[in-house]
């Protein structure tokens, strides 16, 4: 093995189900050997690290807005009255949510380029 170009060995253990998925993906990639498939996956593919923090903020904003909408709906159904300041507050939350979504959308578009 000393005269071989590729002389480092890696071993993996898989469950039966994982092996079936592995073999299916290997066939889809038109790779005849496991070594070729692994080299292709490791050496030719990009690795992306996704920062999920903007999505957590978005989830919080969405949850907050829907809670406020539910509170306003409950009060309106109970009293038959809706206040202008409640509508304005709800609109501000929706605008903030829209800005967050647009920022995430822009980030994703820039990453894709």
C-alpha cells in the first residue's frame, strides 16, 4: 500500500436502513464504488453553514404578532369595539415582520449567487 496514491483508509458503520439510503444515493450519483462516491461527496460538494438566528427572531416576531391579533380578536368579539391604537400596533408588528422576512430573503439570494 505504500506505493498507492490513496493510501489512507476510512471505515464507517451503518444500519441496514442507512446502508440502503447510501447505496441508493450512490446509484443516483452514478458512482460504481463506495470510494468514488465518498470522494465525490467530500471533495466536490460545497458545505454551507446556515445561521438560524434570523429565523428564530422571525419566529418570535410571528408568534408575538399572532398573539396580539388573537387578543384583539377576543376583545373585539367580546365588546364589539376595536381601538385604532390596537390596529396601529398590529400594523407596526406586521411591518417589522415583513422587513425581517425581506432581509432573510435578500440574504438567501446573496448566498445563492
